[in-house]
C-alpha cells in the first residue's frame, strides 16, 4: 500500500521507506498463546504472573511454533508497578490501574489458572490479590526491579512497566518519577 498509492488518476506517490510491520497477538490463556506461536511476531500479555508466563504461556507458544515450523515469537508482558511513597495505598493503586480488567471474566480466569483467588464480580478483592501475589509490583524501586527481573528469568523478552495507577491517582509528575526510579534501579541491578 505504501509502494505506489494513486492520488489522482494517472499520478502515484513514490515508494517510501518504512519499518516492517509486525503482527502482535494479545494472549492470556493457552489457546491464544498457541495461536500466537503459530502466526505472530510477538505475543503480548497483560497482568500475567511470571510463573504463569513460564509454566503456561511460553510452553503453549512453543507448541504452536513447532506445529507451524517456525521460531517462537517474542513475548512482551505489561507489568503494573508503583513505588512505595507516603500517602499511597498499593491496593488502591492496583484497583485504579486494573479494575476494568479485574472485572473481566477472561482476566479473572487467567489469574485463577495462575493460582490467585479472584473473581470478576469482586475487582477490589482482585486488586488485593494482585498486590499480595506480586503481580502488581509495589515497594522500593529496587524491590520492583527485582520483581521485573523475575519476568526476565521466566523467559519474557520485553517488559512494559505500567504506572497507570500512580498516574490516575497522583498525576503525571509522580508517574514519571516512579518510572525514572524503577528504570534506574533496574539498570543498576543489571550491572
């Protein structure tokens, strides 16, 4: 489509260089992880415990890739986090960040498969479970960095740190400060 698009009859635009387009597939449970292994360039998970990624999603992706005779796609996972600071409640931040997902039966099902006690009709209890199980990372920047490293050990290729709870409850400046502190701590732990 970008090669020669007709702008007017008889005229075309020149071919433009562009980055390749990749296909990503959101995965929560084994069936979609297997499908991602068969066709996607990347699989993207959200709010998935690192043990579940390692024991459930990655094996399903590998199975799908083997069936299709192709390499296993990259796995990107989104991890909610917040630095422990005065006047913050981890449970409130987790609820603010994830309440819509926690109310979804498919997310609750995935979290139950991962061993958390959640139900979509009780997102407040689900938020507590996320914090208590370390799925929502809360603590010092160094503790959060250590939690992120668990995703690396589990086989995740890329982690997206999501500070939506902080942004919603405390504003942009606090969210950026948390990201800076977390990323600095993570880089420090790598060295």
